[in-house]
């Protein structure tokens, strides 16, 4: 049965779901709203792990994604003078461990490119349907829009009030509005939302700076005292991506979220000034960066991914955190399973949502395994130990030890062993 569906958030998960719903039933009426005034095609490198690649292949988007591939050849740990202390090779295939381990997966692309590929594909699919004479159904993106509130009517759907006061009834609302989802707060209330949001004790800031002389195709990682680390990745692009990780100045950093970008940047500058290596260059680049984005590392753990006819998808429902490196893959798994379960039971939305909730328990649990907290070294001695310890590790080619420092690399979580359900009802390529 064709449904009238509202998707909140045009990040990664929202447009992916729109594509899959539309493939399953061209007669669905799909509206995707995005709070930002235009597509937020910013952010740094994202990768596909485990089921990410197979889902892309099924969606017929693998080539389009590959066309934007970032050319990163591996990673190196650098010292204060930029000297290489240890290096790690590229992985053989997404989700499988390559020869050396490292921070690079087979397919990594910039978040902005990924979001554009997804939105463009959903719009192109719709155009094709319209041109082929399909009558009914539709897809539209509305920017600068958000939900003020909603009321659920049992058996009738969800009455949504938008920020501009407009009201509309939908059969299903899907919150794909990211880690700090407002849909989640509206569904479950402030208390459940607070309880579900598990802080991991680290902050991260992302931005691009102009490419410098030493920026090659290797990602470079620098640990410094007072629990700070910097990751710089160029991947053959005109700009270099900078990630600042910090476990210091926490209260001030947290208090800066929600304030202006200038105020957030000022706190990060204070935290990192004098950190060594190329920090000053990065901080200077941060001053004028127009894509600065910072947030606290957290996981979202909810008792259920839906309530009535409102469901949560991607980071909004089960953010595994950047530390796992599985946020994007989990978003795709969720979109695939949600669309698949709804398509499997086309005349029973409630049963579809229940099945989505059940099916997602295992992959969500596996994606959220971090394997210990990220402990950035706090004292100069600890930094020395890590730098020199890792140098020895690399020299002896016992690369697995780096996984102790980079929780993202702990692939033993098993997500890749979770069998992706098959949904022929989705009418996908494979
Ligand atoms: C600007 C940005 C940059 C990012 N950069 C990185 C990065 O460099 N590395 C990394 O690992 N992860 C990054 N992420 C997170 C990453 O995209 C997600 O972890 C993952 O891809 C899952 O995607 P998602 O669609 O669930 O959430 P997101 O990608 O966060 O998308 C959520 C979308 O919902 C929109 N939104 C939020 N609130 C509302 C609202 N109330 N109403 C309507 N729309 C709303 C947001 O503007 C956003 O477009 C970034 C996210 C954003 C928004």
C-alpha cells in the first residue's frame, strides 16, 4: 500500500531511505525535510565497512561512489617534527583486515560527495519514474524546514506541525536527523533522550585547511600531551582535512556547542594552542574554515527505534560514534532494513516497524562495540611511550598493536559477520 512518508534530515540516512522506499513502491509520497537552508554537503571522509559495500552495490550506487573515492594510501604516526614514527598500509577490502591494518578502508569518500550522490540518485530515480509514465507517488526535498511537534492518531498516522505552523498528516515519520535528533526528544521526551545519549568523554572538531607542502596521500596522526590528538588527511585533494580530538577542557568545549561557530572555534584554539607539530597551521586554517563542525563523541542507545508511527534511523536512533567508524554503514543498514521490512508487509506498517526494530538489534549492538574507551595519552611520558612504542611495533611489523590505540580498528566486533537479510520486495539490482 503506498504510504505518505515524512523523512526528517537530508544527511546520509534520510536520502538513502528515500531511494530504497521509492524503489520498493514508486507510489509512495515521500517528503524529505532538512533544517539547513540547503544541502549540508560538508564533513570529512566517510567509509563503508562490512555491509556498506554490498548495500551500495544492491542500490546500484557503487560506481557513483567510487568516482568520488579519496586517494588515501595509508597512515603514518608522526612526531613533533613531522617525522614518521610508524606507518600502516591500506586495507584490502572494506570490512576485512588488510595486510597491515590502518585507518584507511578500500572505499572512502567525502561526506559531502556521498550526500550529493544519494540525493541526486533519489531525484534521478523519481524523474525516470515520472518519464516512464508512473502515475501517482512523488519525492520532494524541502530545505530550511523542521518539525515543531507531532501528535499520533492510532491507526490514522501522525499529525505533524512544521516550524512555520503548517500542519500535515503522514502515515509514517522517520527521524534521520543525526546524533542530536530533535525527533528523538519529541518521541520519547527529555528524560529518555538524556538517558539514551551516552557521552564517551571525547570531543572532536572537523574542518578543511589549504593543502600544505607535506600533505600527501598518507593520513598523519599526531598524539600530544594533555589528551589531545590530531589527524590530518589529504588524499590527493586541494584541501587537507583536519580532525582535532580532545579529552581536555571538556566543560568549556561542551558549553560552546549551541553557541556561534566563532565561539566554538575560540575554545578549540585555546585547547590546542602550543600542541606542537603543525598545529599552528591547522589553527590558522580553522579560523577561516567555513565547514567547521564539532561535537562530542557519544553513542545513542534506545530501548526501541520506533514509537507508534514514528521511527528513528541512523545516528538519530543508534549512533555508534565516530570511534567505531561504523556510523555510515549503520545508517545504510538501517535504511535498507527499514525499507525492506515495510516492503515485506506492505499493508501493515506497524508490523513493518516492529520487524525493523527487531532486525536492527543485532547489527546495532555489533556496531556499537568500541572495545574500550579511547584513551588519549595525557602526560608527555605517555606520549613518548606511544610514539616510541609504536615505532618499535611498526619496525617489528606487529601492527595489530595499533588497534589498542585506534579503537576504530577493532574489527573483531563482528558486524561484518551479521548476515544481511534479503528483500526481493525492494526491487534492487542484486
Ligand atoms: C555537517 C556534518 C558533518 C559531518 N562530518 C562528519 C565527518 O567528518 N566524519 C564522520 O565520521 N561523521 C561526520 N558526520 C556524521 C555522519 O554523517 C553520520 O555519523 C553518519 O553518516 C550517519 O548519518 P545520518 O544521516 O544518520 O546523520 P547526519 O549525517 O548527521 O545527518 C543528519 C541530517 O539531519 C539534519 N537535521 C538535524 N536536525 C534536524 C531537524 N531538527 N530538522 C531537519 N533536519 C535536521 C542535519 O542538518 C543533517 O543534514 C557529519 C554530520 C554532519 C551533519
